[in-house]
């Protein structure tokens, strides 16, 4: 074998090795993307986080989950058409969007629970003060101003309770705040 033939042989061997290495890396990258797709699919569709979003009743959280589903579908299309970098970005965006949906779902329930407990604490305070005011008024044989104030506070309590029964804890507490002040 001549020197030129040996050089050509080694060049071809080097090129074949590079192609094989690139092909192996591409296959590994594709396998990694497939695993990421499986993980994201589970997160968006079957995980406890997905169930939490669905059960929350929070429209904004559900809309974010739908957005995550759309991004996931686009990522699947990108993988199928060989656009790995696009797929990775779309998957990352889908996961971020789903995490935001979970946070939004949780914050809605937590805000509702806090508003409800704030209402109940304020109602208890108003009732205690109203009861004390009534005892003092009876002991001092208070006049019409005290009786009028007592009726106003009772009216505000009724309005607050109506809002509470409708699930408007914040509005109910606002009425209680007026009665408390």
C-alpha cells in the first residue's frame, strides 16, 4: 500500500469514526429526550400535582395545565421531526408551566382557607364585643343610642353571615370589620 493510499485509508477511517460517534451521541440524545417526554407526560397527566390542579377548581391553574399540555404536544412533534433542541426548550417550558399551575392551584385553596379562618376569628370577636356591649348597656340602663348601635352591629353581622354562606369570606369579613370598628 502506497503512502497516499495509507493516508486516504486513515482519513476515511477517521471520518467513519467521527460519523459513528456522532450517530451514537444523537441516539443517546434521542433516548434522553424520550425519557424526558415520559417524565413530563406523567407530571402533566397522572401525577399528584396534576390531580391537585384538577381538583382545585381554580380556573387559572387549569388553564395553565392546558398550556403545559400544548407545549408538551409541540415538544413531541419536535422530537418526531428531529428538532432536539426545540424539543428540549418546549419540554422545559411545559414543565415550568405545569409547576406554575400547581402553585396557582395551591395558592387559591390556601387563600380561601385563610380568608375563611380570618372571617371566623373576626366574627367571634364581634360577637364577644356585642355581647359585652349588651351587658354594659343593661347594667347602665343605656338609652336609645346604645340600642341603635346594637341593632346596627347585629345587621352588619347578618350581612356578613349571608356573604359567608355564599363563600364570600373576604366580603363577609369587610362587613365584620365595619361592625368591629
